[in-house]
C-alpha cells in the first residue's frame, strides 16, 4: 500500500514539474480569425512568442476550415482577418 502511495506521489510530482515548465515558457496568447472558402473561424493559442502563437492559432483554425493537405496549405497562406495578442 505504501509503495502505491509513493508511486502516485512521484507521478504527481513529475506531472506538476512538466506542467510548470510548460507554462513557464508561455509568453504570448493570440486569437486569430481566418476566412477560407467562405467560412470564418477564430482560434486562440499560446506559445513562447507572438509569432509562434499566431502560427499555432492559424494552423488550428485551418485544420477545421480545410479538407485535406492542399486546402490546409492554401488556408495557412491566407492573411488573417484579425489578430489579437496579449503578452
């Protein structure tokens, strides 16, 4: 029983360290609105810097707006309708 509790505590400690180290690197959060093939979608992402957050939000929106690799590439090449970031 004690070994199970010790294992759980170690697991929680590792999980906490991973979450803490991940959150420590988040410096920017951006919301990007994209239009592709007549549809619009806004997505939000957080990353180490503004450019990465914009790219991640754009990718997330384009995955939902596009159908396939070619459409996804075309969508990601669009200029966003709007971009709002906080750092």
